[in-house]
C-alpha cells in the first residue's frame, strides 16, 4: 500500500460520506451500475443512521434508502467497529439480496480497500482479521435469538411476518448496546412498523411495541419530493401509472391509514356503468373469467375496445352447479351474442380449479379438454385487488373498466364488498365475493400477458 492509498483509507475511516460518494457503487436492473449520488437528503440520512441508536425511516419507494443502509453497514464493518452486523427482511430471498448488495459494494472497491473474505456465502460474509461479519436473516419468530449483533438493519419492516416476535427476540442484544434501523414503505396500519411511526394513532400498541416507544425512536420520514429528480408532474404521471389512489398513498405518500371499509371505493355507478347495454364485436379482443367458487361458480364476459378500456358485458351467477353445467351455460351465453370459442383470446380461471376433484379431473382440465383456452395464475389477494382498483380509477384518474347495465350482480357486489378489519383483506362472505374474485382473476392474468407484449396504442375514447 502506497502513501496515497493509506491516506484514502484514513479519509474514508473518518468520513463515511466521502466513502459513500467516492467509492460506493449501486446496481439497478434498468440503470445498471451507478456511483452513489451526492444528494442532500441521503447525506442527512447517513448522518442520522450513524448518530441515532434507534432509527425508523418511513419512506416513499425507490429513494436509495436500502442501498444507503447497506453501504453504511459495510463502512462500519470496515472502519468503525468489530462485531456482527445483521440484515433482516421479509423472507429468505430478500434477506439474501441485502447481503448480495453488500457483496457487490465490496467487489467494486479498489483492491487496496477490499477486505479478505474468509467466509462468503448466501447468509454470511466474514472479514478476515477484522473480527467482523455481515449476516442475513429471513423473517422467523426466534431467528435473531442466537445472535448478539452490533447493529441491525431491518428492511421492508412493515411487510415482515412475525414482526412483534422478531422484535421481542432482538430486545436483549439491542438493549445491551446494539443499534437499530428499521426502513419501510407503508403497508397500512396493522403492523408493528405502523404502530411505531404513528404512535398517537395506536395507543393500544402491543407490549413489544410499547417497549420500543419507551426507547424514543427517532423517526425520519423520506418523501419522494426530497429526491431532486422526482418533485415534478412528469415523474408523478409516470410513477403513478397503473396504481390505485390507495396504493399511491401508501407507496409514495407514506400513508399509514387503515383502508376504508369498502374495498372498491373507486367504483361510482354514474361513472362506471354504461347508459346502454353493450354488444360485443368479434373483431375486438374478447375474454371470459371464471370463479369456480364453492357450489357457486361465477363467470364474467369482457371485451377490450380499441381505446384500450375493458367492458364487462355479461355475467352468470351459478348455484349448486357442476363444471359440466357451467360449461354448457357458457356456450349458451356465447350463442346469444353470436360468439364461439375461436373468438376469445383466453379465459381466466380460479387457480384452485387446477386441482383434481373426486372424478379424477380438475375443472380446468375439463374446460381445456372441451376446447377452452384457459389461463390461471396464482397471486396474492391484495395484489389482484389493487389491479382491479387501478382499473376502476388509477392515481392519475384514468378509468379502464366499465360495466354494461346487464351485469346487475357485479354492480351490487362492487357496492357491498367490504374489508375484514382484522386482516385488511376482503371478507369472504360467500355473497359478494365470487363475482369480484372472477374479476380479480382476469386482471391478474391480463397483467401477466401485458408483461410479455407491447402496449396497444390508444386510438379512440370510450365516451
């Protein structure tokens, strides 16, 4: 090591911001490798991370907060203090990605600054001679109990299962001198992170949460307007595309309010219901979507018009109906509109219908054998709900879904579908859920299709 290199090491050890802005590289799937930016809001975040023992950062999406935290943990491991530095996240893959980010940062350092890695695997990086380890840990109730970390970085804290139990397991080591930083976008009100960053709204916090409140967490909010490239209308238009208003409020406006009682509050009959019945045309894309239900199947028929919007033009509400009888009803409905199977792009289906029944053949297999082009994709309920909400009205006010007045049951269900306040998931009441499950399956499968194909240009307006 020459004199200049030694001086750089000395400067980095004394000035973490110099280390970040001169030696840290970040990696983005779209932008590739980039130098860590010299942004004022990131400088403030770095200072708080290193000076506040207990820090919570509610944030907008994609603010480089995760990269900042990982970079600062690498700096501490290299220059500040021996010990175990622990990364936590919502699952094993996410936790390993944090360690991969640290590994990437280290690999981009000049050779004279890179530590010798005596252990280097998916869950641990050990710096030889420095008595320092970087560890990744997925969400598990008792996972942290076996460690005594010098510092903990908990990423996506609001989305991590077992959050109360994990915090309880961390208490002994943190109370004895360790530091803690928790970072997340909003995931509503029913999680530990929300209780900690909005204590006045959660006076009846759980015991672990109350312990944390007594430790006087420093709460540092990072809104997207702090980013020098994002406080403009053009960026907002791009970033909000395809998001419902509630999703935008959570992911960008850091709203921790509990969702309203009505699931599809975006639905307005005067806006979404057409004045006259819609008659499909063969030359435009046609779709069906099916919820097999439990003795109550439901089918919706949809068409995409040239301007890009979707219209639900027919529905069928089954009762104690077999798959064979449902298929016969589908064919009769098609006949009423002068349609046949070759006119449809595809039919979305409840993924549970792919499971074989007592007869030895699943509902999906039965329909496929009878010539239907079936698509079924598994997804989380909330993800599908957000797709429907965005179709009803996205954060830019764009409406992509309309309903023919023929579909009375669907309209009633949109008005009466409610959230389960204990879970922040829709109530499975067996009355209003089947039609909306079918609608959700359509948009889930449509999203998968659009990911593989270029968007169709908008050519005319619906109204």
